[in-house]
């Protein structure tokens, strides 16, 4: 996926979260997209928030953080 497409998707999710408030599924997906573009810190923050909202969402998260 191209970075500009991912950036647009993240911006749309930002707007939706601002409008509707926290949503575990949106935060999880935004975190995934942030990982794709190399924003590990942002991805981790989103995933932590997603799990704090809905702990069961952790069952649908996979992958790893590499240095």
C-alpha cells in the first residue's frame, strides 16, 4: 500500500475518532496502518488503547515489533 493512501486512511480514522469517540476496532486498524508506515510508537499507543477499551480484541491482534 502506498504511504499517501495509508496517510489518508489514518486521517479518516482520526476524524472518525474525534467525531464519535474511542472505538477499539478503529484504533486497532489505525495501529496496524501505523505499523505499516513505520510508526511503531503510534501503533503501540493505538493498540494499548484498543485493548483498554475492549480486552477481547487482543485475540485478533498478531504480529511482532522488531527493532
